[in-house]
């Protein structure tokens, strides 16, 4: 595969998918024994997916063993081993790049090991590419939440991210806004080559957003939308894992600057309500006003939840959601100030906060 940079040659818009197109699915996997089988089986059910490469990213659990077993009943599945991680690379990006080298299809689908494609997902992505002329199609997956802390934090985070990455803005060819979700990111192979692939974003924590930015900067159309009914994900299975995951990403997702963090805290924390509650012991009217504002906040959040395909009942978690969001955003900021985040047993060097 060629590895030209996005700036190395002018890039013309590309046509969308043609009938009977085929896809190569690439799944970087590190310690995913609990989820990898469901992911692989969901990919195997997609007729448009011609080959599936699971790239074992130095797992220490049964991930590779499970995938190897599945190859006996799924002919289009192959297990690959990621090379040693080169300096300046993140493990996931290294594994994705390794998988892309083996692809033979016109389209590449990068997905996470905890993602499960629903029936018709691949066909829908190809249809969108054909209808819009998009060279990159990405879905923000339907989020599966089971514990109270998942139901509190995850809908709140995604509702906030919807403010930062509007689908309309991302899909507007005239807008500079670009985004994608690595849990389902399908890109034309030739476009992937021309923008440099994962080699060009080797050290990026948000490699999906970085690839989308490179594609759009090179004047390729991208399409980003809701994955409700297309792909679903349960991102985390413990509080610690959830905290570490958002601690790694949230600072970058809200803007990656100290100013962006301050703006987010100003918008999210109900400062006036808190002030009125503090004053309420001396002035009952202030307490009543605070309760009114809190009810209004719940109502607005309920509307936001519905708009982002979450259950309105999650408004019951509004207060703990705000508290956890503020906590993990601050933790994310502090980690990036220190220049190190942790994920799946690895210490990841990041650029210091600005």
C-alpha cells in the first residue's frame, strides 16, 4: 500500500460505492476475550464483508485462542499478529496499520473488538457511500449501558460530544469540522493510502478523528451519523475501565486546550443553581428558585437524551452524571498536563495540555 501524505498530491472527490462492492474488516484486539467472538460473528454475517482480519495486539488473555478457533468455521476470518510497537506509535494504530496491509477489498472497515454490527450494517454503509459520494463513512454506535454508572456517564458524554461534533457540520463539505468514530469507520482503500493511513496518525490517541480530518482536508467527502439500529457497543465493563477510557480521551474530545476545559465546566456545572441552594438556608425563595432551575435542567437534558437516541429515563441520573463528567474531565486534563495516560496496561505518552 502506498503511504502518500494528504499534502503530497491534489485529491479530487471520489465517487461512492458501486453495486456488489466488497469490504475488508479490520479489528485491532488487545485483551478482548469477553467480546471478540460476538464482534467476529457479527462481521461474518455481513455478506458485503469479504475478509475479516483480527489483529492481535499482544494480548495476554485468550483473545488469540478464541479467534483461532473461529477461523475453523468462518473461512473469511484470519488472525494476524501485530508487530512490535515502533517508537512513536500507539498499539491500536499499529495493529490497524498491520491489518490494512493485508486488505484486498476496495473498502476498509475499521471496528473495535467490542462492537457488534447489526444485520444490514455493511450494506447500509455502502449505500450511504453511494448516495452521498462519501469516501469515509462512520457511525456513532448505539451504546449499551447496564450499570448505573454507565447509564449516568455515557449518555451525558455523548450528549456533550454531539455539541462539539454536529453531524450536519461534519457532513457539510464546506465546513472544516471533521469527525469519525473508530468503532465503525469505513474508508475507501485508495483514499486511505493517499492520506497516509494509520501511519500518518501513528501517535494520535483520537486516531479516528485524525483520519477524518486528513480525509476532509484532502477534499474527500466524509459522512458521519447515528449508528442506532446499525452497530452497538458496550464500551466498558467496570467503573475503573470506564474512568480510564474517558480519562484518556475526554480532554482531547472537548477541544484539547485548558480554555476548552474551562468553557465546558462553565456550561455543564449548574453554577446559578448551586449558588441559590447555598443561599437557600437564609432565603426560602432562593431554595425554591434553585429547585425550579434544577427541574428545568432535567427537562432540557431529557430532550437532549431523546435527540441523541438515549432513553429519557436517564434524566434520573442527571446529578451523578454531571458530577462524574466534571470529575473525569478534570482527571483527563490533569493526565494530559502530565503527559501520560494509561489504557489496557500500557502507559501512553501524550502531548502536554495547552
